[in-house]
């Protein structure tokens, strides 16, 4: 029987968006879109393990119901990386 690992609070999930923008933008993501993104980036090592897929989908369904998903669109410029890090910290603090 699969036993999930202990959980910790998760306050924000940032999904990377387009790199064609000129400024950093945070956009709320709807639950169905968050679920699609989470599934696209999931990897199950042994998908035949009894109950593993069901538990995985249940956890993702619970996760996407929380209003914590944001699309992060930002220009891909290394010289602006410190400003991006600060913008993420500021956004996360403002949403708390």
C-alpha cells in the first residue's frame, strides 16, 4: 500500500509563462489550467504500483482547488535576475 510522505504548507506555485514580455507579470491561474500544467510536469516512476495513480490525481485535485497558482511571465534576461527574485518575494508576501 502506498503511503504518501508527510506534508508541509505550500503557499504559492509559480508556473513559468511566456518569455516575450518586457516586464514581470503575475497572473492567477484557474484550477483546470493549473491541473493541466501540474499533470504535464508530473512524472510517476512506477505507474503500475497499486493506488499510486489514484493517490497522485487526488493530491493534484486537492492542490489545484487552492488559490495559490500564478503564471509568472518575465523577460529572460540574466542581468534582471535579482529584480525577478525580489518581485517573486514581494508577490508572495503580498498574497500572504
